[in-house]
C-alpha cells in the first residue's frame, strides 16, 4: 500500500509541478507539486525499507516417522527473527 501511495503522490506532484500552466493568486501550484513529489519519494523509500524488513523470515520443514504408528509426520515452522512464535 505504501508503494502505491508514494507513486500516486509523486505522479500528482509531477503533474502539478510540470504539466499545469495555471496561475492561482493564493497558492503556488508548482511548489505544491514539488512538495508532493518529495513526500512521494519519502513514502516510497520508507515502503521499500519496511517491505525488506518484513520479508526476512526463516522457514523449516521436518519430516519424521511416528514410532507408535509408523506414519510419516511433517511439521512446517515459519518464524521471523524478531518473532518467537511459530506457525
């Protein structure tokens, strides 16, 4: 979601800064466009950083034989380095 928001902010800012040739007395649309472009770039960078942190996980799969029944038992564990619970 954050990457999409950053791209939208950047695109709207680029349109305001470069494509519109409209003069408004009470606001400078070109400056608003530059501010939106900067905000979009910050959101994109933060989104990439947070996505990289979220994707680090450890997945383990173990297959053993139950001695009582002779059946194969497969256990899947997924954990993140900062999370002690398993799924």
